[in-house]
C-alpha cells in the first residue's frame, strides 16, 4: 500500500502522529486475530499491544516490501505461539490461573433449547466453534483463522506463515474434514 509506505517513512523520521494513524488503522484487526488465539480479552489486548511495540522497536530496520499488515500478523502470530507455550507450561503448575475450572466449564456449556434468545444461541455457537478450533492442530487452526476470520486468501496465508501454497491447501482440506467431524456437515 502506498499509504503505508508514506506512513512508515514518517514514522522512521519520528512522526508520532503517523504512528498513531498506523496503530488506529490496524489495531482492531490485530486484536481480533489475537482474540482467536487467546479467549481472555485482557491477554489478547496485551498481545496486540506487544505486536505494535515490537514493530516500532524494529522500525529502523524494517524495509517496506508490500503489506505491512502481513508483517504485523507475523509478529502477532509469533507472540500468540509464545503465549500459548507459556500458558501450557504454567497450566501444569496452576490450572485455575490459565483456564476454566470444571465448574465454570459446566456453567458455560449446555444444550440448545427451543426458545433461547438469539444472543444466547450465538454465544453457544461461538463457544462450540472455539472448542472445535481448539481441537485442530496448531497449523490447521492458524490457517482457518487467517482464511475465514481474517479474510486472507490462501496465497496471502501462505506468505504470512512462510510456507508453500500447496501445504496451505492441504492443511485447509484436513482442517475442513476435522471440523465437519466435530461440528457436523454444515461446515
């Protein structure tokens, strides 16, 4: 994007207003992406903020070669992977700090009943989808999130992940098969 190129030039020259415009332009998308990896809103916000902090720390060395948004997604992806690794390691020692207790899980679960309010049905569907996404391999989950929830093409997804397009297509096929098993034929 030509606008990003101009913003980056201004940011490299210390223009704080340009930094603010850049963050406002992409923050919501990065936060949404982090939220798909981290159900806790506060943690997702921290990860999104850290994404921009890292981008700005390395701004002097950054060479604009296309979409800076893809670079932000790469940073966010690495942060989410690190966060998940830390969460998994810490959960062994203190499970209540990082996840739901069994009592909370039961409260949030449940079955669909006739006459449920629309908002309750949507929340239940969201929880089912999140649970199904959690059962995919990390590689498959990443592709599904980028393609379906962040609206990237398969080619763009391959670029963000740094893998070949055939591998992205293969993982997407396997992810769809697994989601069909978990959620039914409506996928």
